[in-house]
C-alpha cells in the first residue's frame, strides 16, 4: 500500500453487485467454509463500541439482522460505549474465544487509539482474531454559509490569503474528522486554527453560528444539515463520490490519494477456531452481497466492504502506521 494514501480502495457498489451476480453459493456453502463445526448452536453476542442511535449502531444492527437470517441463530447487538470505543474493544478482546462473542473493530479503537493513548487495555495486533471488513464511511468537508467559498480550490485560496485567520471545529482531538483536517492542512499547506469540542453536535452548532468556519465530520452525521441547507458541502474523502451526496466531489479530484474513511470490521478475541472464522467470513460475505443491505448502508453514507481475515489484519496495521503520522503531526494525545 502507498503510505501517502489513507484508506483503501473501498468496495464500490458496482463491485458489490458484481459479487452478488457471480453467485452466492460459491461464497457461502457450508461444505467450503467450516463444515466440521456446528457453530452457531446458540445466539451470538455482537459488541458495538458506540452508543445506540448513531450510524454505527444502525449499520451494526442491519448487518446483525442479516447475519441472524443466514446463520439461523440470533446475532444480538450489545452497546458497550466509552473512551472512543476502547471500552467495548477491550470487552471483545477479553471474551472467551468460542465464537459466541464477536463485535465491531473500528478505525478509532484499532488504528488511531494505539498512537492516541499512552496505554490500552488490549493489544490491537495480538488480542483479536480479524475476520472481515463490514463497511467504510467517508468524511465530509463542509463550511458555514457565510464563508464566501463554494469549492475546495476556493477554500484553499481564501485560507492561504488569510493565514491564521480561520478556525475549524472537530468532535475532539484525535478523532478521524480532526485527523482528516490535519491531512488536508498538510496536503494544501494551510494555516487554520483547531477548536476541539466534546462531540460533533456542539461543533456543528458553533459552525452554523459562525464561531468556527469549517470542519470535517462523518457523512451520516453531517448529511442532515447539508440537505436542510444549513451548511455547505465541499468534498467527501472516499476514493470516489458518495451515493448519498452525488453532487459533492471527492477530495481525490483535487488531491490524488486523499482517501480516509471511518471503517468498521468484524473481530473476535484472539484464538477463535479456524472453522468458526471461516464460517463467519463466509456468512459476512453473503450478508454484504445482499442488495437491500447495500441500499440501507448507502442511505447512511456507507459502502459494504468485505475482506479476507488476512487482508483485514494487514489493513489495520497499515492504517495504524498512517494514523500515527497524523497524530504526531497534530500533537493530539490523551493522557
């Protein structure tokens, strides 16, 4: 992977449909994936790292509903929020490796947290079994309506002509929206002041009130304000334009390689039996090929994202190295 780039080439919707067209049976037969195990013989607990109601919770529940249908056992979502996802991530790491406790592995807790916190209650590289990606969600760059710009080039020109004058908000130091702005500053050579908030909602309020002029946030969080005409969308950070905001350009159109997403994956505690991992991987692939699930993810700004266990583990490592560079550059650290 080119270490000048953040993220990967997300699984495009057309690729997802192509996978579906190629035939579900090849990906999902029990004979090919873990026929020597009777897993699951009881309900499976899926630990979500964040509070109920947000896009992560919505997509987790959509995914678990489809997995329940395919597996013949319930995948029950349990929300274990706190400390940027690290509380729930630790609960997964410390669970019994029997296949009946799995959960979300997120960019925040697996790739950003190792550089952000001086210590963690788990080792991201050693304490998990990596199973598959589930989704990727880009960030969105937007500004308040009073700012006299309507495109990324106009924003860059305005900020460069007035170094140190403009302020950007974020939902907190070390969050992916904050680090995305730090990447933007590096790419464009910008001097902008950072004001961190306790969450994206108060930052959005101050942006609409003119106390900060611009910010990045996850597409699902910001899309309502964009559609209501309360803020002006300038660019998304996926590899291409996002279906939820088709008229908004991708940052790659201005800065090739500018890709950064908030991703979610399926992980379990270290030591999951190989047949269980294979079965979970096969079921996840089938779930993510479902046209209705693809559509519902897209409504939340997300793209389905299946990976092999090996590719997910390698991707997490690459992302950890890349985010470490941005955390160092930003000075963000939580003691």
